[in-house]
C-alpha cells in the first residue's frame, strides 16, 4: 500500500496515545441490529478487466452488444454521481494539489457488495474511545463557543489522503474491509470526538453504506436475472413478461426512488465528511414518496415467492437458468429469494439504524426533532403492511392447497378456486370413524374450510415436500352446510404403538380422547351427515367458531351479490288448507297455485295466476286480484301477444281465448260471460302442451307452433299445429274462428312421455325411456332412432362413457339446451347433467355434473341454468356447471312452464309456500329478476364534480 502522508495536527502537551488502537478487520460482529442482514456474504474482489464473466445460454440467439430493454428498465440511464469533493481552505488546496485526483465526473460502476452487513452499537466504532482523565487536544478544550459546523470544518482540514478513499467508497472501488467510517477518518480526528459522537457518525455512515449496497443489489437483479430472463427461453416467451411482473413486481420503481435518495446521501457526505450533521431530512423527504411502491411490493411478496417456487418445481429450464445466474461472481452464492426479499427487509433495517442513531444524538441536536418523526412514519408504515403480508401468505397456502387437490374421476367440479375473492378461512387435521362388518376404523382427514366450500380431504405424502390431497367426499357448498351438535361426549380412539417401541408397549393398549362434532348437507340430511373428531376441546371450539363465521360471511355476501333476485309479486291473497286442517277450513279460498304467466294487452301488463278454483288476474305490481275465469283446476297457461291468443289447459281440455278480451276483463271492462263466448276448444283429454316459437324464427309468417299430447286408448299422440294470425281477418273479435293449421298426422310417442321442449328446429320428447327427437313440420317421418345422448360407443374399451350411461339410465331427463357460443349441448337430468357434441356424443371425456339437490324442473336464462326443487333453487353456469347462487324456501315450483324458448325479457316465475295461520297456508308468486353489477363512478368521471372548488 502506498504511503499516506498524515495531516499536520498539533499534539498538545500531556496527550496520551489511544487506549484502543484502530480495530482490525477481524473485530467480532454483530448485535441484534443485524437481524435482517444476509449472513452468507463472502468478501469479493472485483475481477480484472480481462477476466471472463459467466455467460447464460439457454440455446437462444446471442444477445446484442447493447443490453436489451426489459420490462423494468427505464428510458434514462443510471444516475451518475460526481466525484466526491472535500472542501478545505485555499492554503491547503494549494499545498496539497499534487495529491488531488482529477475532478471529472465518475459514474457509479457495479461491483460486488455485502448485503447490508450491519455492526452493532457496541462494535460499530469506538476504535479510540477516551478513558477517564485522558486529555484532549487544546484546540478543542475550553472552547464551548465552537459550533458543530466549525468542528466539521476543522476535521475536514485534517483529512488529506482520506479524500481519495471516500471517492473510491462512493464509486465502489474501495475494499470491503475498508468500508468503515473509522477507516476513512484520520486517527487524530477520531481522538477529538466523544464516544457517543463516534458511535453516531459510524451509524450515519452505515446508513449510507447500506443504501449503496441496497441499490447495487437491485441493479444486480435487473442485470443478472430480469434482462436474461426476457431475452432467453427460460420461461415461454408468451408469458415471460407476465412472469416478470408477477415475480419482480414494481422493483424497478423502488430502484428509481433509491437512486435519488443515494445521490442525495452521497452529496451530503461529500459536503460534511467526516462529521455529518444529519441525514434524517433526506430520509424523511424520500420516505414520503416511496411508501406506495413499498406497500404494493411488500403485500405481493409472498405471492411472488410462491410464483417463483412453483416455476422451479415445474420447469427444468428455469432451474438451469437460475444455476447459470448463480455463476455470476456478483451474486456470491445468494439465491433469487434473497434478492426478492431485499425490499421487504430494507425499511425495518433502516428503522433500526435510525433508532440507534437517536440513542447517540445529543438532546439539543436538531436531529432530535426529525429522527423521531421519521421513526414514527416508518414504524406506522411497517405495521400497516403486516395485514397485507398475512393475507398474501394465506393466499399462498390456499394456492398450494388447490394445486394438491386430486378429484374423483368422471365428475366435473367447478369450485371457482381461482377467483380473486377466494380465500382459505381455516384448515387442520380431523378424524372420521368408519364402521365395517367387524370393527370400527379411524381415518385421518385434512379438512379445509374455504369461503365457498368445505373440503374433506385424505392427505397422501408423495415425498418430503409434496403432499397430495384426495377429495374423499363431494365438496359441500356453504349454502347447504348446516351445523349439528358440538357438545357431544368424548370417545376413545385406540392408538397404534410407535415404530421402535418395546414388546410391552406394543401389547399394551393406548387410547386417546377424541371430541366429536356433526355437520350435514341441508338437502341430504341423512345420507350426507358427517361426524368429525377433533384432538382437543380447544380444537373443536376453534372449528365451531370458524364454521359459524364462514357461514355468516357467506350468507351476507350472497345476499348482497345475488345474480337473480327473488321479487315477490303476490303475497297473502292465495291460500289453501294446510295438511291436517279441519274439514271445510279452506272453503271459499283460492287453493294452491298451479301456474302463472305474464299478460300484456296494449300498454297494460298483468299477472295471471291459475289455482284450483280458477284463474285470477291483477295489474303488475298490484295485489288486488280479480277472478278472470272459473275453470276446473287449470294447470298451464301461455300468452302469445304475436297472435293475440291466451291458451289454458285444465281438466276439460285445452282452450284458447282472445288476449284482447282477457285484458279488458282483467280491467273490469267486460264480463266473464263475454270472455267465455270467445273460447276456442282445441282438444279434449290433453295431457300437456307447449306453445311458442322454435329457434329464432317463426315457422311461418305470423305463425307460432302449438304442440300437445292426447292420450288415446292404447297410445299417446303428439299433435303439431301452426297458430295463424287472425288479426287481419274480417271476423268479429267476439266470434269463434279456427286459428290452427295442422302439420300432418299425429305422431305416436311413448306412453310415459311427460314433457316437451324444442332444440333448434326439432321437437324433444322426454320419457322414462330416454330423450327422442322429431321434426315438427314432418311428423310422418316418426321419431329418430338415435337417442340423446348417443351411447352407441359405450363398451368395455370406453369405461368413462359406460359409467356415464349407467348414471343417465338411472336418472330422469328434464331438458336439453345449447351452450351459448358453443356447439356443445347440455343434457339436464334430475340429479346430474352431461355435455355432448352437436351429434349427441358425450363430450369432455364423458364427464358429468352433479346437482346438490334433486331437481324437478329448470329454466334457461342466457349463460345460466336455473334448477328448481321443492326446497332449493340452484343457479349454475351452463359452460362449467359452477354454482353461483342458491335460493332456499319451502314447496318451491316453477309455474311458467308452457312457453317454448322463453326470451330473456320474460320473467322466470315460481311459487313458494308462505306462512301458515289458523290452518291456512299462504301461497306466494315470485319472479327471478336478473341483476346488474353496481359500479360507483369516481369523482374524476363525474362532469362538474369539482366545479365548486375552482375558487381554491
């Protein structure tokens, strides 16, 4: 090392040498301040210009000489810091000019740096602490009027060759062992300061050094990891940029803030070294600017780490890429997780440094006003990020659980696991007892409570780090989950002896107390009832609290975000006698509701309700019903405004009325006798009928199809008619005119046929034997021999299709509908559903959907299918069968089943049992109204929202 001339300092008489000479590089570190420091750092000497840097190659074209711009690289180059200048008197400058370096601007170069290794307050400095009674230089004794600024100037005057060391420190050319405050200050200068001030200056220097190392590490992440990752094929190119955003988040924005902060710190150091007055004002100013960026990064960090680890598990190319990155000497055996965690630990580390600086700051120092403010800001900010970190960690646990799930083969289950609002509320081990012919067996389960489902899982350890969870029972939606007994008496479980135990331990029986609780499915109270066992009473109560909380949150969330809102149309008017009521109690009341439909005549809209005593009408939104027709037990009604017809099916047959007269009678402008005079008897002995349109076009000009079945002596016939528009005829409105035109001879259908629907241009007939298709315009051709679904390929070589065939044969078909924007069909049964292609062959690997309740009827509304059962109404998506809403009630039934291909504008009407009073039960009519998402506009989107504040 070249000889460094010492500055001229007058040593007063009686001064003693320092009791503790300059410490060596082997001083023991460190204290609790170093909690976040990377302890794996090794000293590194920057390679010479001729050394060869490791090159990352993943079989892709070589990179151009200039660095490629990554998603995190700004348009401007790195900030260049001027050469540090130490200010001295003019006489010193002239006398020492031969030792001064040139004053050119030197850009910061990248070198290997320690990851913020921090000294404790006891070892940061005090290489030359003065003992009691030790004299000081006369120039500082008895001069209380000397200010801190004058002292700094005098100390700077004593620094000669240390200016060059400071310059090398800022540009990163100083050896790691020399990057300490006491090595950049002459020993004579250290002797004139008190121990507390020496400690404070060392801490301030550590703040600057840790900031420099932090910036270097963030720059290294970009140069060594991000840029090569984008320019190579370590991650597929179509998702490389999204992967960088997910893993590295907004690290580039954080780096920009710290470039500015480091520049300000270096400038202050050049101005005031070796006695820096304050750094808190710089930290305070910058901390107010980068809090938003840190909040975003810290809260997302657990997700970024999980994304990185997930890619590590699935991609060998990504593993090889990281191995190549680790060969860079600047990385110094640190993995990517260490670099990703640097922004997370930076602010807590800075906070500890400031707290230690405060301890060694004089009470009358200006920093005593600023440092507490900075400490309070950083402390509050770090505390505010903890809930976000905890939420992200829970999200990571949830993702790991989702990736480990193993479902039963065949069933299609859409748990909506990857929705942004999905969360894991509680999970833990529970046990279940199975009864066999000879004995009781215990099974250890892993139960996971999500915000929408409860999962009963069987864990299986595949390796030390991989565990699969088999879904042993169908997931229970929280809408159907009910809690049973939670205070049952304990039961004893016999434990097996541990491996390696003695013979006596194996023979001796060991028992453990288990604490049971019961849960069950609301639609299958007996068949899906589960008794689970916790290991302790505390665990059982935790499960109870978690379940109650999850059910309460789910109920409130579903009530606030209903896709189809039930709206009551009538309540209290329709009543019928309760089961077991006294004879004659229900006399004089309407009876149970069988059907309901909407009517429109002119500009008026009505609701028509059919019950056992007849048909009643009222204006929509009103409760004052008027009896329209007295008919024996009407069961189905259809209103067709396009042809002005109102069809009614009752015990005597299928009748047609003038819709205009029905509207007038509903308003009281005409009598029931006048309405009866317009009746057209279509057929008697009709079992069922449907009217409407097929596809998106009418079968003829001003016409609609009418389909009905009539039971004859030994067979059931299907009739198809075209409903003509009689509005252009000259016949009187009150006259009876035939408005039907037959399509041909009737078609013989199975005797057990119970429903009719349409699919494109075909009629679909449902019976216990299956689903059949027919052409309504040419019934003489008969039923197609191909059934729906087509299981002709089901054999021993196609086990999934064979299993689906068995399930469908045991179920009752309800309908067939086409999936929107797809060629697939969804075949709906009472207990399940399956997808087929346009030819009727099962699709999606012959998978099937299972409903949570046994459906009786259904309705199709756009992308959703609505399944009706007596106690529940399920709303599911057509494409995946995802359960999105559940409506609970009593004796619920769809009452508007007569219309073919109902438009989206038509309401879906259903009836539901109401309250019971004095032996009479109220029957209500409700409609499912599709809702729309509420969006609150921002103030900037509202015109003139801030006009009143222009005067400010």
